[in-house]
């Protein structure tokens, strides 16, 4: 079985319902939730909040069993068309051992979230074969600083499946080619730190034959160096077909500490060159995928084409299917 999705939900219909669960960190202010609800409602959609969405337990949104139960309930709920995380932060990996994956697989729906939600993206793809979306949670869509580009892109992916070219940053369209070439393969990944948290688990990420997408936030170059070193030494990068690096927001050492620090001697691009050039597969850097100003919501688990010479990534198949709930992709399991 190659990496990638084998099960697909339906796109978000007009007037559909967004089910929201707090899988990781809790909200900061109640208005953060209300802003997100108001945004969806202003576009003609309904929002159904899971029972535990207002729970708090220090830096996580309540008991992991309850969080996992809320997620499964939203997948099982016939009124819910899309399952959206409240936000990232920390803690989604805690829910995975308690998540009823059989319920998810039997009721596949678009699932959207990013950052810490990476752990769930990887687990749902590995254990349920589900195609998902790396995009803002409820707090993000309602955020005061969230760009219209990011909101429009999320809505387009959820309603149309996301096939086509991944848009560049509208403020800075430059994308750097690290290694040239073209490859077509399933795209998997997410936030680099959370990818590492899957290592040694039953849902450990599978990168063989895949285009590996990653981004991170406020991880200085030597942190990123260490994370990529671990993946390489674990053999995880041996079989990758290509690499797409999104925003590495705040990851140059000068963004975090004084530039005179010895650890500032390598830039984040130096680290990416060091690790990606040696792989010899197509690799690009700087699409708006991550914690930057703009987030171009990205389908995960589906076949994509990376044309590194032109710095482009195209989604070749929609993440969702209109004809039948839970359509199985027989080619994907061949």
C-alpha cells in the first residue's frame, strides 16, 4: 500500500454544517469562537459546536478521551458536513489512542486543521485512509489578522476539493527551487515538529514514494537541522519522491535571538539546502503553507505534481468526491 488517501468524503454543500471540536489547545477568549462562528454564518453555513469545545485543562482543551469522543461524534453526526478543529496549539496527539477510527472510516468527511492538528492528519490518513485539509481551524477563520486570501482559499478547497495549482503568496510570489525536477505522488506531512511526534507510534508517518510537505513556526535553524537529521537517520527520507517546504515563519535565528549568537551561523535556507540537496529529489521552498501571513489550505493524502523548476505544486485530484459518501479509491490501495 502506497502512502496517500484511500477514502474520501463529500465536499461542503451550500448551507452545510461545520462541526467543531477542540482537539488540542483551548480557546483564549470566548469571542475567538464567536468570531469564527459569525464568519461561517455570514457565508450561509451553520456551525455545530461539540459539547466539550469550551473545556479547559491548563494548556489543553480538557480530557483527551472527551476530545477524541467529540471528534468521533462529529464524524458520526449526519447533520455535520465538515469537521473542523477549534485550533492548534498542543495536545492533539493525546487524543489518537482514544479515537474511534472505525467511526471515522465509516463516516468519512472533510477534516480541517493545521499546526498541532498535524498529528491527527497523519493518524487519520494512516489508520482510516482519509483525505484531509491542512487549513485554519475555527479560531483562525475568525481571526482579526487572518487574510481574505486565506479564508477564500479554505472555502474553495472545502467546496470544490482543491484540485489545481496551489496559489503563491499574494504579497510575495517568489518560490525558491532547491532541487529541480518534476514528480507526481501523494502529498503527506504537516508541521515538522508534529511529524516527529508520530515516530515510534502505530501511526508513524509513511514517506516512501510520497511528496513530503512540512513547515514550522519559531523553530530556529538548529532545531530544524535536528528534526531533519532525526528523520534522515530513521530512514524516513530515503524513499521520498519530492519535498515541499512551506512557510518557516520566525525560524531564522535572528528572528528569535541576537544575531551574534553562535547558533545564528546557519540560516534556515542553509539548513534546508544541507538536508534536501543530498536527497536528489525535486524540492521547493516558500509556498504560503504554514504560520505566515497567508495560508493556502492544502489537501493532504491526494496525488499532486511538484514541478520544482518552476516552483509550482498542483493538486491533481480533488480531496473530496461528490458522487458517493466514503468513496474508496481502488487505485490507491493497489
